[in-house]
C-alpha cells in the first residue's frame, strides 16, 4: 500500500492532521502510525482529566521558542475560532471560562479523544497502533520502517511530540533524535510547565501549605516573569499554577535563578510596616509565635519570624522597628534559590525541538521535502492554559493543508 499521507504519532496534532486532511480530500489514503497500543494517551491526562482544549487569548505573547517566524501564518489562518469549529463538527462543544481557558462542555478529556478517534474512523483514516516508526527514508516516495515492517507514503506528517509526560504516554523523543541524525537541527530540550526544586529546607517545613502570592522569577537578580496565583510548598520545593507558569527558564537559562514570593501584593512595603506596627501595639500582651497569626498562615508566619532571628517566646511588645522592617521585607520578598525542576516526566511541555529555521512557513522540512512537522516536536511551546493544545491543533491543520496541497500540485 502506498499512502498519500502517513501521519507519525496519534496524539493531538497527528489525529487533527489526519482528520483535517481527510475531510478536505476524502479520496486520499491516510494512515496514522502510533507507537502505543492506543491513540491519544497523553490527551486523556490533560487539564487534570478535563482537557484545557484552547484559550481565547492565544496570541504570540503566550508562546516561546522559534515563534516569530511561524506564528503569524499558523495562528492567523488556524485561529481559536477555527479550532472550536473543527471540534464542533466532530461532536465537542467547547465552552470558555472567564479567564479565557476553554474546555469540552463534558469537562472530560476522554471525550476529546473519543471524538478524534471516531472522526478519524468515520472519515476513513486508518489507525495503526503498536507501530513505532524507527526510521524514515526519502527516495521517490517515503519508506517508513518499524522493527518488523515497512510502509510507503508520498508525504509524511511527523507529530511525534517530545519528552513531557513520560514514556507511558508515548513521550520518548526518538523521532526528534532520528531527524537530528539526518542533519535536521534541533534546539536544546528542557522541561517547561513543571514544578521547581529549591535549595533550602524551608519549603520542607511548610510542606502542604498553599497560599496566594505574586511569584517572580529572578534571573541574576532581575525579574524575568511575574505571575499571581496559589503556590504550594512541597518537600522538594514549590508547585502550583504560578510556579509552573514561570518554570520555563529554570533549566534553560544560565546564571543565578531565584523564585521570589510576595505574600501580600495588596500592600506596599511602607503600608505593610504600618500594619505590623499597629499589630505590635494591639497584640503587645502576646508572644511572637502569634504575632502574625490571623494575618498570614500561622506556620508561614513563624518560619518568617525565625528567619528574622526573632525569638518566638519573647513578648510582641519587645519587637524593634528593625524587626518590623525585616518581617515586612520577607513578606514582600520570600526568596528561594531555584536549583532545578522535577524533570521531563512531570512537565507538561518540552521547550526546544526541531528548529523553526529548518521549516518553511507551511511546516515542510527544508532538508526533507514532503515531510511536514506539527505539534510539540517543533521548537514552539506555550504557557499553561490551553496554549499548547492550541498549537497542536492548529499546526496539525496547517500540516494537513500543506501536505494535501503538495499532493494536488504533484498531479
Ligand atoms: C499531564 C499533562 C497535562 C497537560 N495538560 C494540558 C492542557 O490542559 N492544555 C494544553 O494546552 N496542554 C496540555 N498539555 C500539553 C499537551 O498535552 C501537549 O502540548 C500536546 O499533547 C502535544 O501534542 P503532540 O501531538 O505534538 O504530541 P503528543 O500528544 O505527545 O503525541 C505524540 C504521539 O506520537 C507517538 N509517537 C512518538 N514517537 C513515535 C514514533 N516514532 N512512531 C509512532 N508514534 C510515535 C506518541 O506515542 C504519542 O501518542 C499537558 C501535558 C501533560 C503531560
């Protein structure tokens, strides 16, 4: 069998590409080759099982890597509205929440996988599971090789993802390495949207506590990114949505990296000192261990007092003005040295990938004509919030249109 389009990888981008191509050109023979025993295994885990399918505010500012060259074309032609319409046609009603995040109305990631799988089969896309493509050669047509079989195709769309989420969901990076071995340039891979390991034992003492904070990532002392939200202290370091959102630079950038928490962003330093002086007056009969009780989390308050070398058993009335300033300083700048992340398996996306300089703006590989790339395998990653799936869907659509156009032009 000579396929018109062989799609390698039955994840978000690959399934979309196959369905989209088949809907435009029903006469084409299209197959999806998936290494695992089922398609969409990672998709089922997305959005804590709810699948944050896209985001109303997807624009260039939410993406990283080699974005600029590719962004304009892909995102203007394959917009969030187009993605929503595509899912509507295959049975997924997309609902938007106030912050722009979108989900299937069922709030079930499994329903998204079902819809994609049904749509592929109804439209006549062949799905071949347990089929890991180990090599690809380009002669007159493409030859795709597994360890035991060979397939031929006129065009190929590779949507093989990278390393995030771990091997159980198909993330192995082997196809990326294969392309690199064929001279296609790749950008360094690092985990992003991931928990951050910190160097001190304070987070261990505060393990399990969640609180809202302004989270800043400091690179060599300069703020590189700021996000607000709920931070979770853990035995290895810090987690929670704003931590995941600022994590990208931790393994990617050199130099000193710190996470700074502003636990009371609603007050400036002077205002906070005034409040603490007022508390010193009102609570003068208490001991320091309860000085911050009722103002911030009790255990966090006590740890901060200890960091200021304040004896917890002393009387509040004895706190010096310099103590008040030290406390206010840590409440506004609770700093942790970032020493790493919890790694690819725990990350939601991989930063880096096949360099966009290796691709034309229709996602065709310059060095291997007829091969198109889509999804995470390309050096584009988005913020947390539905942006990565939006990239997977829209790059899948673009790769599909580009491959079908090439086939049309060849006739
Ligand atoms: C826990 C978790 C939660 C997430 N939640 C969200 C979310 O809510 N919203 C969001 O926008 N993003 C989320 N993401 C990110 C999002 O899932 C990915 O960006 C997206 O799935 C990438 O799509 P893809 O098709 O490029 O790759 P994948 O979905 O990883 O699919 C690649 C497929 O290719 C197969 N494959 C690999 N190599 C080969 C080979 N050689 N031969 C054959 N098959 C191969 C793999 O088995 C896999 O099925 C989350 C990620 C994780 C890990």
